[in-house]
C-alpha cells in the first residue's frame, strides 16, 4: 500500500474553499478545481517506495503486471486505465462531449496524418481512447446532461420571448427530434458572433426576469440556472446551446454516468469523479477554447435522453456499487461504522482508495502493515496486495471491472 501525494489543478472555474476544507489545508485565495489521483502523465500521483519517492506512472511502467495485475494488463495494456479526481466547481465548466473508441481512433489518426501538433490549441484528439466518466456528489451538485426532448427545448426557449430565438423554436417544432436538435445546435454555434451575443444578452435578461419575478413559476428554477451560466459567459453561444440540455441536480451520494456522445457540463458542487484515462474533449461552448463545429457534429449523439441518476446498490458485505457499462473503471463506496469489524477488498486488480469522511484504517492481510487515511487522503493498492478496511468514515474504492 502506498499513501498518495496528489496534485491540485488550479483551473479558473474551481472553488477557492471546497478542496481546502476537505483536505484540511488553508485556502490560498486561488481556485482549486481538481485533485488528481492516478498515473495520468499530466499530473501523476507520487508514492514512496524502497528507493525513495517516485511517480505512480513510473512505478506502473517499471512493473505493469506487479502493479496492475495480469487481468488488467491483458485488457488495457501496461497502464492504469482510470483517473480518479476530487472535483470542486464554483462556476460552470465548458459544455463538452467525448468520443467513443472508434471515433477517437479515427480522429487521432486523421490529426496525426495532417501533422497537427499534439499540443496545438486547435487539436481535438490527444490519444486514441474514449472517455466515459462518472461523477458522484459529495455536496449538492448541479450539472447539465443530454438533450431535452425537442418540444421541451422549444417551450423553454419560447418562454423567453426573444425574437432571435424564434427560428430555433420553429426548427425544433418542424423536424424529427434528432434532425431538429442537430440543426439548432449547428445554427447556434455557427451564427454571426455579434448577433448571437445580442441574442444571448436578451435571453439572459429574460431568464433572470422570469426567475425573479415569478420564483414559483414552473420553469423559474431552470431559468435561474441559465441566467447564472450567462453571467459567467456573457455573449457565449454556449448559453443557448446549454438550454437544449437537461438540468440535473444531484444530492450527496447520487451519481451521474456520462457516456460517449452525450453533451454535458458541470455547474457547481463538490464530487468524486472517475473516468477512463483520456484527454479527448470536443467543446460545444462556455469556453474561450477551440470549438470545432464539424467534428463536434460528427461526435454528438442527437438523441433526447432523460438523465439517469445513479444510487449505489449495496451487496451483502456492505460495498455500495455505482453500476456503469464500462470496464475501465469501477467505483464503489464503503460507509464504515466504528466497531463494526473490518471488510475485505478483493485483490488481483489495482485500487485507489479515497477517504472523504472520518478516518479509515487499511491493513495489508499478508504482512499486517497498516495505513491510516484521514479525510481527503488516498492510497494506491497494487494488484498483488490484499487489504482489510475498518474505522469510522466513508471510503471510495476505484478499480477496474475485469
């Protein structure tokens, strides 16, 4: 077992207080958006080994089967296939979508063939992998996920009574849902920027008015959300694109799975996030970064979906699993009570264990060594080690589903 030393990423949308409060560290006054736990090359965790401090990436590279286990290496190659994060959003992240495996491979090959530099700001594909992800709320958590039904999106836009939105309302009513959503998203993202900025400003003002003048109205809460997004991204076409998506509110312990092709954005809150180890992101708006509209339209699934909020299912041993349809990661939770006895965690696979409340003790069942995790601390358990956990606290367990 290795206690992890992790890197905080200071993205502008991050909270200045949520991560320091969880980690028990003083706020710096700067945004602290994400704490990365894993072997991602961008910010690998560090571990203490016999030869001294080393990155988890280097440790895995030196002995893939010893660290990851034969099953994991056979399925995903000699790398940790997931990245675990604590994510603390104080303002909306970019509206985005991720490719599936085939799309990622095709996109990467195309950009390589065209000699697009890997670090170019207009490059879409940094690798050939997909990037499914799961966010589990530690605090009340707000986000956007998947397209609304076309009629519902039309009603939301029509309720703002903004002339610049009328063509989108008409299009949403006039065509089959998938075609209508594609047409409207494309039109919003390719419209004249000055004209769109004016439409966004009018829509934001109308949303603010409807939310404040009639707070008990049927859409007041949704309009308040979109007005807040517009305050963070004035004039951004992504504000209108966001209105095509479902608003989702998670209570602590609830989670949301985001598969390929599903547009989404996190808005506010603290959560545990796990994802396949990839950097492939296509942005739709709410960002100053590159938006590749033709490639985006190739990737997005224009299918109205009702967001499926996940609640963990407990097995006989008390492990609460967040079920997802991918193999690269598996996220579960143990809520431990003092004096209730220890629980055994299956070995043979790599594990990252994160304590988010109380205090948890990890005990190696082979040599009897122990490691105590306080709130915000984490550990890596190689595949060839087996552990028991006990204490009084909440422990998230990240591993693979093979």
